[in-house]
C-alpha cells in the first residue's frame, strides 16, 4: 500500500479495497518496524490516528468525503496540534502540549486526512542536516550514514521510506527543497503568504512558508491545494483565490520559457549533479519548452543576507521562550535574571543560541545600519533580480543542492560550511517567490534534485512543469531498497 500514489490510495479507499483503518494500521506498523533506524518521528499519535481513520471510514461509507479523506500524513513538529506535544525539535518545548491547531492542521483534518504523528526536525528549523534536533539526528533512508537534509529531515525521511504517504514541511531558507533533493522527493514551498503561518512556530517570520514533501508533483498539488488560502489569523496571508493546481496538471509545455541562471551553474556545483540537471534540461526541451540563460547577479549575496535577516527575526521571535511565558523553566533559581539565563541556556541548543546571539548583535544600536539595514537593501536587490528575470522567462531552473547527501557529522563542526548548503535555495525565500525541488537522477546511487522557481503565485505552472517532467521520467518512482 505504501507504494501507491495519493490518487491510487483515494481510489482504493473509495473502491473499498482497503479501509482507512487498515491503511493507517499499515503505516503505523511500518513506523514501529523501521523508525528505530531512521528517527523520523518525534511523536507517533497512533490512537488519534485510528480514531481519525474510523471517522474517515464512516464518511466514505456514507459516500461523502473528498480526495484526501482517509489518507494518512505526517505533520512537521513545528505545527501546533491541539492536545499533542509540539516540540519544534527543542528541549525548550519538550513538554509543550499545544492548546490549539495550526490553520493547516485544521484544514487537513477537515479534508479528512489522518495524522500519524509529528515529524522530527532541526531545532526551531535551524539547520540543513537534521542534526540539531534535541531528539537526535534523522538518517537518510538511501544511506543510513548520511543526513536526510534539513530542517524538514523527519518529514522527508518518513515519506521516502514509506512511513507516511506525504508530509507537511516548512521552508525558511531551503528546508523543504534541500531535504527533498537529498531523499528523492518532490517538495514545494509556495509563494510567501499563500499558506497560513498561524500556529506554525515562527523562526524568521518574513521568510517562513509551509508546504509539502511528496513522491510526485501530483501528490504535492493535491495536498497544497487543501492547505492554501487566505487566513484572517495570519496578517501576512494573502487574500487571493487559490488556483486549481490539480486541473492545471494536464497542460502542454509547448512555448514554456525556462531560464537557467548562470550564477547557479558556476563553480561549486558538483559535476555529478550538473550532469543530471543538464539531462533534465534536455527533457524539458523535448517536451516543447525553450531554454535560455538568465542572470541573477545578486544571488552570491543571498547567503550572507539571509544570515543577517533570519537570525535577527529569530532573536526577536524566540524571546518569548523565557521559562515564564513559554518553554522550559530551570529549577532552583533565585533571581529573575538567573531564571532567564538558565532556562534559555538549558532549553536551547548550541545552534539556536548562536543564531540568537548573531541576531541580537545585528539589531543592536550601532550595528543595525551596518548589518540589518544593509541586508534589507540587498534583499531588495535579490527581489529585483527575479522581477527582471520573470520579465523574460516563465520558470527558472537550477540545482537544489550542490551535491548528494553528506555524511552525518561531516559539517557539524563548521557552521559556515553548513550554511552554504542553502546557496541555491535561500534567494527564493528572500524574494518571496514559490520554488520546488524534484528528483532528476542519481549520482553514486544517491538522489539528485533540481529546483524550479516561479513568479509570485505561479505554483500551478510550476507544478504542471514538474508533473510533465515526471510523466516523461521515472526517477521519482525509485524508492530506497532497504525500506521496500
Ligand atoms: N538551512 C537554513 C537554516 O539553517 C534554512 C532552514 C529553513 O529553511 N528552515 O537556517
């Protein structure tokens, strides 16, 4: 059953080949069998899942429900889930039981989906390897000695290994796309403001977007459709109707103009990854698309810009975790200052503390103009690059990551090497445009992903391009053998 697409799962449920309870039980069984090796779930919500499955079965028996009724999923542990621990990968929130549901949790519940549990992640979504989680690293199902990418490492490992048919994820600088690339999945980060951030624990609010990781663009489209839309409880949510992503999946790519940013094909890109992406470009040409070079001249500045803007916002967002209002509280303290210091010192891991310090520094009087304000200006230049490029082309294509998944521990001692993982993904967050990663081949038996970026609210066109490519290729169908 775990080999089936969401459409096939839905058809199977409706044809009564299996019930949602059986399907849910199958995934719960696979989690108990395989997740010791992967560590992809922080919390498994078996009872809640079976109750949701029974409710879905009732709906289906009455001939009601939609495309997602009865289909299980994993929720990244950054989304508040009422009555269920919502840890954000941190000791700070290890005992936090959310009192309400995030909007996307509510929407997917309402669509009849069954939550299997909460997926592991880097602490407060800070990381590119899922090694900063308080709950331990996640392993890559393609090679257990390698990282799955981050910060949505649990979401991708669960889906890649067949421990969930699909999962939610979030992307502040690449956390949907980079892990999707490293595990042979399709992951989409929509336009900033397309999906509600209400109930999604904030890292860098002007960059954070929720999305999905899936086995195909078609699967991703169905769940993204259900997650998207205006939410009055998120002040940055955009009031604009959601396109029909699913019926858009049949369109021909004839006449589609694809831009290849020359900066993305410069040094740093592994030759193995480059070869896969060049082959993919040929496939797109074969499907009728035209390809030309474009330039995003400010893109080399995106990593340094991000590492000012994101920590600045994080330092402000994470101020609420003080042991009084939220989060872990240190024991045996005598003064208020000691309470703050020890609670935050004990509750936050090293990477989160590093980001808070950087953020506080760049926002402080005397450094604000030199760092934060400067970064905001460069951010605008990055946005202008995309505006210009989308005057010439419909989609931009490039690599998602520089190479295949690296070994656990390889970059943990070198934060800057870790930060460079997102060199191709960060610009989309700084500009606010939608972007996705999809499988485009293998190098040394490990998956390679390519990235598509679209103009604002052009998710539909991007998903269709990915879907057409997936109709012509079968890289996305390959699964890691150890989890067959
Ligand atoms: N890897 C980047 C970081 O560490 C991006 C993380 C994310 O997108 N949440 O901040």
